[in-house]
């Protein structure tokens, strides 16, 4: 199945000149990682502090885009500028998971979205990431398989929020839409487990 993650090489190529300048300026991968978490925390707090409004939610797609760029930048700084470290590995994965939760929380403001549905979907989103993280423990690589990896989630949720801005009645179908996202997350978990096992057996 195709995934937004497959666009990563082209995205990195666009960012490489900026990454080189940042490295020359002394910016580190860990600093970028923490900055991405800080951005997510500030954005989430700002949206949550406001009454529900499709306009306020428009902050999230912008932050997801910037965060995607920052995630690519910290990885490139680490790999291409000899900044890889044990601390960086922990920071990268932990900050990503915390940011995922922080940026999902404002969606709980959706009037028609059941809290049970929302929290169940959030659990499944996190499960997809944990599945990818567990893969190396059985001798496979870190799994990024779709159809609903981190970048795919950001894209689809951004599409939902932008559509909601133009068509506010879309909120009526929030439970159906989020349930479908949950189903895609389940498919992603299964696919990551299957591919990780297959990879480890062929190693």
C-alpha cells in the first residue's frame, strides 16, 4: 500500500540546503527534536484554551507540516552530520509519541465526536508506532509501513480539518470518519507485524 512516507526522500532533498546551513551554525539534531515537541505543546495548549471552532483547529495542519519538516531535519542532522547519539534516539522516539498525543487532544473538542471513539483511535495510532519500535527487537528494521503511518495520519487529519472549515456539518460524521481511521490503524499494525516477522526470518 502507498504511503506519504514514500515521499520522504524528495522532501529531504528540498530541506538539505537548510540542514547544511543549520549544521554550520551549530544547531544540533537534539535541539531540533526538542523544538518540535515545544511547538506541539504550545499549539495544543493554544487550541485547547479556545472555545471549539473549525478556525482554531486550522492551527493543527500547519503545525503538522512544520513538525514533519523538523522531524526530517533532525534525522538528517543526525545521519549526515555525525550527530547520532543514544540520547538522540530516545529523544526522537519519545518526543514523537508525546507530540502525537498533544496534537490529537484538540480534536476531542469536536462536538459530535465520541470521547470513547477518539481515545480508542488515539490508542490505535500509538499502537502503530509501538509496533514499529518493537520490530528491531526481533531482528527486523524499524517499521514505517502504511497505510496509516505518522505522515499519513497527519495528512488525513489535516484534510479532515480543512474540509471541516469549509463544511462545518462534516462534524456530524466525525465518529464514522475516526472509526475508519481506526480501522486503517489496525491494518497498519497487522502489516507492520507481518513485515517485521518476514524480515527477521529472511535475515
